[in-house]
């Protein structure tokens, strides 16, 4: 336990080191998450549009039919 | 000669980038833990900077990637303005938030490194100020890109900002080496390839972290471009549906 504390303390500079690593992790992780969520949302909208498009075509086909 | 316009086709890009995204993503996921292990557990403390030298492994690759991102953004913008390359604007737009994040990481971690090393969080010297301006250029680009109703107009205006702002890239790179300016920032340690001023035990973790950052940039640049292409398809589809609706309304 003491070794872990000693490691985290990093000779008194731990606060600066862990803050720097945390800031990098938050920014890179946050951006990755935002981009993945954005991609998922666009994919959903595209699927929805595709479904609506095929539905419209089906309806048009039904009207055109005999 | 390679026909770049062939690769500028969005369908072609989607097809080519499809297998690249998971490969680059996997490499990012592999390299980051290895780099962090080397940086936090294997790399020795510096004789002068003690343990704070570990901040270098997140700070320096972020600075490199910020400059690379800005260079890419300026080149893509120039290609879009000169050759009207269909994907160039989308690529420039996609690299901007990634570059802004790298620049912000560079600024924050640099400040956290500066306090225990120099005894101050910030100094208005050539290197630090030019990096701050680089961050504002990324943000300005993104704001300007979205400020117009007409996407093409926004892209053109933002592209001009990106090209003009490219002047800061060499200023940042050479501000501590060539310009005889008062600065607290240390000079280049790695770029002197013949005799790098950094020990092997620190060079390896730095290189692995830089590779991880690069793979991250590639992954999310490709992902961003793919998302933008899909978003453009959604917009086109919605426009077509709206136009069809109007036509149907008129005929009735």
C-alpha cells in the first residue's frame, strides 16, 4: 500500500503528472466518444431515411399496380 | 501519375476507408496501453526534472500531432480552394476538432509541466503564445465553417483562415531554435536525428506514445470523414423527399 502511495506521490510531483495524464485522457476520450455517438446518430438517420424511401417506393408501386 | 480525383469520390473513399478504420482503431487501442506502461513504469526519472519528465510523453506527441493536424487542415483547404476536390473540405473540417483537442492537451499539459519545472504556469513567449494562437485558429476555423447557411461559403471562408494561419506552423516549430527570442521552453531534443539529446530509455516510450497519437488521429479523421459523407447523404435524402412532397402538393 505504501509503495502504491509512494508511486502515486511521485516525489511530490504526482499532482502535476496525474493531472496532465487525466486531462489528456478526458480530452481524447471525450472527443472519441462524441465522434462515435455522432456517427451512430447519422447512421440511424440514414437507416430511417432508407426505410422511409423503400416504404414510399412500395406505396408508389402499389398505386401504380393493377 | 495517381489520379487523386478517383479517390475523391465519396463512394470510393467509403469503400477504401472501411477496412482502415478498425485497423487504425485497433492499433490505437494496442499502442496507448503499451506507451502508458513504458511512460509511467519503465521510463526513468530525469536527473534534473525528476518525475515531472513523465509529462513529456503526453505533451510532446500532442504538440507534434497539433502541428501535423494544422498542416493537414491547411493542405486540404488549399486543395479544396484550388482544385475543388470534392472531399478536401470534408477532410479539413474533420481534422479540425482533433487538432484543436491535441493543441488543448499540449497547452494544458505544458502548463502543468511548467509549474514544477519553471515555477510558473504560463509565460507569454514565442513558443507558448504561438501555440495558443494555433488553438484559436482551430476554433476560429470551426466557428467560421458553421457560421454560414451555405456550407460551401463557410468552407471557403474557413479554408482561407486555415491557409493564412499556416504561417504559425513554422513559427511554432522554430521559435525556440532559430528565433533569438527569450523563452523558458527547452529546445528540440528529438528532431536532431544524428544525435538526439534524449536517452534511449526515454526515446522509446515517447515514440510509442507518438505512434499511438498518430493512430488516434488517423482513426478519427477517417471516422469523421465517413460521418460527414453519411450526413451529406442524409441531407440530400431529406431535400429530395421535401422536393417530392412539394411536387406532389402542387400536382394535387
